[in-house]
C-alpha cells in the first residue's frame, strides 16, 4: 500500500521499470486466501468456522455481520449480550478498514468479475441513485421486525447462500446429512445475482446490497482513505472508468484525501493511475 | 501423474455432463424422501433443534442461518446438524438434527457455546430439551422376548433416563421424562430402521397420555394375549425389517 511519495506524478514512470504487485492481484489473493481458510473447516481445522454472515475465528472469537446483527435486533426486538459481543470485533475492524470488505473479502466480487468477462447485453446505469440502498435496507429491517425472521440474511443474502452452497455441496460429496433443497435454493439465488449482474453490471454492489450499504456508513468514520499525491493530473479519467462503484475522483484531487461511502478500496483507481500519473494511493493517515 | 492433452480435453468435455448429471440427481432427490421408521402414527411435531435452543418462536427470530453450528458440529466430528430445507418455508435456513439414525447429537455442547446470535444458549447436558425419545414397543427387542439394552448403553445420561421392567418377555426398557433427546439410542438400536424415535417436547406432552397408557397395558397384559402379540404380530415385523432395511454403519 505504500507508494513512494517524492516521485509523485511529476515523473511519468514506465510501469515496467519499477514493478510492484498490483492491488487487483493482491486483493484476489486475500479473497481466495480467506475462502481457503473457510474451506479448512471441512478438514476440521479450526481457524475460521462458519461463513461470512457469522463465523468463529480461532475457535473463540464470535463474529457476526453488522447488517445481520441489525436484522437479528429488529426481528427479536431484544438486545442480547451474546450478539453484541459478536458484533463488536467486526465493528472495530470496520472502523479501521471501512468498506474494504466488499473489495477484498466478498466472494461475489470474484464471481461478478467472471461475469464481466462474458460479452453481451450490458445495461449500464450511469446515474447516482445510491440512496435507494439505504431505503431498501430500512424496508428489509422493517420486514424482519414484522415477520419475526431475519429476512434478508436468512433467505436472500448472497453471503449466506454462497456459504450454504459450499457447505451443502461438500457435505453432499462426503455423504453427510444435508437437505438438498437448500443446495438447490442457494445455487438458484447465486445464479439470480449473477444474472442481475450480467444485465446491470455491479448494480447490486453499488445500489442495492444492504450489507455493503451498512459498511458504507463505516467509510465516513474509518481510518482508511483514498489519498491524492501532489502532481499534475492528465485528465484521462481512467481511474473513474475502471471504478466499479462509479466514485467521482477527479473533482477532489485538490483535497488530498477522499472518503466516499461507496468506495470499496479495491484499488483499481490506484492501478489505473499507476499506468499514467501515479497520483492516487490508499493509505491510513491524513498526511504523507 | 502425467496428463496428455487428449486426456485433458476428454476430461474437460466429460466434466460438464458429470456436473449436470449430479445436479439433476440432487434436484430429483431434493423433492423426494422415503422414510420408514418406528411409531409411524406419531410425527415429530416439527424440527428437532440443536441443544440449548430457545423456545421455537424466539429461536426463529434470533437465528440468522449463518451455519456456524452446522460447521462446529462438523469440526467436532458429529455432523448431526443440517440446514432445514424448503419444505417448511418458515423454518428455512435454520439448523436441525436431520438424520438421528446415522448422525445423532453427541451432546458435546459446543454449538450453543459458539452460536454468535444467542439463538442457542449454553446449558448443562442434563438440562438440554431437544426432544423426547420414544420406544416403539412393537419393534423393540427388549419388549419382545429378548435382552438387548443397546439403547441404555448408548445413552450419555444412562441410569437417570432409563427404567427397566424385567419379566419373562425380556428386559423391557422405558425412557422417562429426563430424556434430553440427543438420539444416540436411535443410532445404536440394532433393529432395522431403529425402534426409537425422537419427537419434540411439545408433541410429547400431547401424546404422553396415549403412550404411557399403551406402556401400562403391555405390562399388565395376561401372558397368553402377550404371547400372541409378540410371536403373532411383532416378531414377523421385526424379522422383515432386518431383511428390508440394510444398515450401513457410519
């Protein structure tokens, strides 16, 4: 994550001269690494047990997704110490890294990128409308409170269904008890998400996903931020073109840093700028 | 192993067909289920929850279906907990003990301790209320002229749960209200298809009167009548089950 600052954008460096691992590659490794750690549980290795909605790290730290916690709170109408203790570590993590979960951990990002390689009918909605997600999250919470079931997390969630599919598939192969309708349902849900992504690229991440929206709120108070180095911008807008979340970067170049609630810190803008001006990087402190 | 290009292309072309075929069988199996167990006229009254579960309504409002308990159960080598399917749409995604015949709960009490939402709460082994095991008197060896006692030997709570009525018709076991419903007796019953069934506690309170009446009737039955029941009706059924239901120990 460290970019040598003094060179800045004044010098147009050829990327072949100084090689560093692109963030896009790095985050792919992180993502697959975390999924691999989850897969170790099927060999009975207790590093990460569970899924990305709720898990158990190192066999003693309970973790629960923040939106799942909210749904649990609304549907049970009761704040329990157990759930609170489980959500606190996650809360702490996201006050540091903000919405980086979406770009660095969420397996849907990997699947969506595979969909991106398929050419065809892609409708790109290039307008804001990011506020819809907050409304949707609110509606889902109210639905959960009304029916007394954590609705999104239990039925619709891409994370729950992804890990249900993993567990179900592996249990099916190992001939352990598994309800086959669960596998059929979770595969169906994942396919629906992929079809949605095929027609509207990244609409789910950008506008709808309530899990990401809640993490987006953390972006406003997190330590991580996009930083702009001093230098001359070539106005190529390549960074904005590559950005999955359609974050506007160029108007804020004089600000030195940016914390947009939609930014997933995937680092595609960093990689984009590295081919041209080397102005953008991701860092933690305000200066430097 | 060296893989020639031709072989690789062969595997590549076969694998989608394999995956599709497997998917089709999963899809077919998903909506069919065959079950011949003991006590066919008493249903389980819902899903048998993992130990430490809150009352059904509260449990449902708290469980987010994350699957930690399922995977904890797998790590502890019991594999008892599964995720409920679409048959009961309200309980979809919640954990339950699916197949007690092969994968009963071992009462290791790890899943309630590890549940991140508090839908399962830590309790003592003896205070678990997963369900209630009922013996089918018409199938049990002990009630039909044998001395088996496999269920009582398998029970993790042992003498606190089992009562024995010794007589000329065998060493007749009876499971009392202290049963926690873990299902270990279901697994270790030697009868084809098991002679023990675990039902929910709520269902047990409904059928308790009828069940204990049958139990008392059998104990106080005159020997001739009992002889006819045991050798006329029950034994042929037990023998037939031994032939029909193949048992593959896991």
